[in-house]
C-alpha cells in the first residue's frame, strides 16, 4: 500500500429477495463461512456482519434476510424490519438480483435502497447458471433504465458461488468508502458470538436435511456453551411448532437427529478450531413464530 494513499473503511449492505445469494456472497467476500446457506428461501433470519480487512481498506458487509411479504407472523415482520433497518447509515448498498430478471419484489427493494442516497451497485448473481452470457444484455439495459439510475454506480454480473467478478465488485465498493481508520481489529471476521454461530450451524442442517415445512417452523436455542482446554461442550434445543414436526426432526430410531448433530458438529469444529461435543434435544412450542416472548428468548429483537 502506498503510504500516501488514505485508508478507507465503511459499511456495505447486501440486500435482495430471498435466495438471491446474499449469504453465499458474504462468505465468499470475507473468505470464511459466517452466514449459513441452503437452497431454501428465508434461510437467513438475522443480520450478520462480515469483515474483510486489507492493507488498503476495511469492508464491513451486512448480510440481511431476504425482504418478503411481512403480512404473516411476528417473526416474518421482524425479519423484514431487520432487512430494511440494515440500510440505515451504510456507505454503499449492493442490490442482488438473478438472471431471471426483475420481479416486483426486486423493484421494491431497489427503490428502498435508492432512498438512502448512497452509492448503489446492482449485482446480477448466479451468472454461472447461464449457457449464453449474451442473454444478460437485455437485463443490464433494463437495469440501467430503472428509476433513480443516476445513483446506480454500476451493474455487475457475478457468481458468488464461483467467485466470478468479485474482485471488480470489491474494487468498486472500496472507492465508495469514506477515508477513515478501520473500525474493527484486522483479525476480526464478524460481530457475532460463537454461541450465535453454533445455533446457526445447527439450524443450517435442519434446513438442509428436512422437508419443505419443518425448517421454517424450527428454531435453535443454545442452552449451554462451555469451553474447555481441548473441547467445547454445547447443549442445544431445536424448537418446532407441532408434535408431528418433532417426530420428523428425530427421524426413525433417532437417525435424522444424529445426522443433523453430526454434520453440525463437523462444521462447528472447522469454524471454532476445536473438538466439539454437541448434544441436541427437540421440543415443541406451539406457534412460537407468533410468540413475542419466545422470539425475544431466541434472540430476535436484540439488534
């Protein structure tokens, strides 16, 4: 780094509709698995910071839940508030869409971003799914003609999954940041605690291993987290809304529960750098997604 070049640091919000690839993009940009992912929409429920520090800048990415119809239960309304609230005070916004084109939800999200009066970048994600990249040209033209296009800094085709064109995205974002010292220590990757990450890794396996209905009706609470010299002991509860869902999570002779625990433990050991002893239970709390007290106990509303 040239000593005469001022250091830059700032916050960048990653927003888009569910399953646009925000969490995959965050993980790729930071170089560490901080946000859980699955093929199902609405996997992300809470805001997660991912911090990328270089000799020239510190990019503080905010991964947000996908914006969606909030006229459902208390948890969905909370998720939408978190997604919109993440835009306040940021220095730049990346709006993710897919090659399938602009939906009404995409357009609503873009207009919310443009209202913040900060630089906006449109990232067309998942271009690795296209056989002919020329098919993007009409979408790029449509994007450049969106209302408020004068605030849009660029329209960049990317593949968060394969890391394609992310160097260009990072350089463009760096130029949008204010000149100021780093906010976080250079070795810090996120603002979230290890307890929070443990609950997320467990919930990720619920999303990946179970059917359509159960993952969205499931939550995870960490009941005990004890770090020893060579081992971390974690006890957690998977909460569901009905007895039938509990039976599905447990599986025949407890096999599904074992699989969830085994895969979550492997992921946690890779993240924490220690052996993990993980013990799981499943409990029923009817309609917990509409129970404000339950939501607070699960950490919703703390931000």
